[in-house]
C-alpha cells in the first residue's frame, strides 16, 4: 500500500473500500472503525439493556433541568464540581442525547464513552464522601446512612448504569437497532456493487434504468 493510498484510507467507509494498513500503523483508524461500525451479532435481548440504561440516562438528564436546585446546578454546587452553572446543563444534555442514542441503538459505542465517564465521576463525587462521612448531600432517610454499608446500598443504581454502559460499549447495540439497520444497508449496497462489477459489460439488470437515447431508438 503506497503513501498516496494510505492518505486516502477511510476508516468509516465500507470494509471493501477501506484498503488495509499495517497493524502498528493503523490503530487509530481501526479504533474509529470499531466505534462507528459495531457488529450486530449481540443477542436480540440487548434491546432490554439499551432501554433500561438509556431510559435512566434520559430521565436523569431531563430532571437536571426540571429540578435544578436538587438535581442540577444546586447539587453540583454542593458537591464542589467546578463551574456548576455550566457543568450541570452540559451533563444534562449529555445524558439526554446519550440516553436517546442508547434507546435507538444509534452510534451506541460512541455514546457509551462519555456516559461511562459521566457515571464514574458521579460515583467518585458522591459515594467516596458517603464512605468517609463527609458527604455534603442529605443522608439516606434510613440506616445505613454512612460508611461501607451505606455505599453498598446507595451505589446499586450507579453499578447497574456503569455495567450496562460498559456492556453496550463492548458488544454494540445488537440486531434490533439503527446501527444494525445501517450496517445491513451498507452490506446490501456492497453486494450490489460486487454483482455489478462482475457482470459482463452490456448485460441487462432487472430494474436498471436505461439511458434516454437508448429508449428513443
């Protein structure tokens, strides 16, 4: 593969058009390919994981705007997160967009990356102070209210979101998703191109449009 072809290598193009790169020189491109073209061989039940994780992220993002004093800017201010007036709406939009993409199964791996960072930051900023007894947030209404057992009780939903997002990041959205639909369309287009390229010149293909000058003769 010469240098001219190497510069034209497109990681988001269909597989038959990407060309090839040595493994040690093509890792960024292969990573983009892995992100934008996930396989659709995950089980169909992956839809349930997407609905659960995407729904939670979506409504948590919406509630940051509906209840800003307790779940949005006010919460970020208490936790000591920098620039809470900016970060709270930013995280809210991120969760709304990411949750919607999870539900639709569109750009699933790409959406999982910022959501994984989001949930890790949420765990670090809320559960570590709860473990140490220094949390600025109101304590749980019933015991355990602080310490190890309190963290185990309060972290259950964060664990679920973290592991579900990691699962979708690794396996993709599954066959019942927009990612899989787009992949099937790309596969059909590639198969049609291969069929047309192997046909002898002048062969008539059913459904193909003839040139206008041919119709007039």
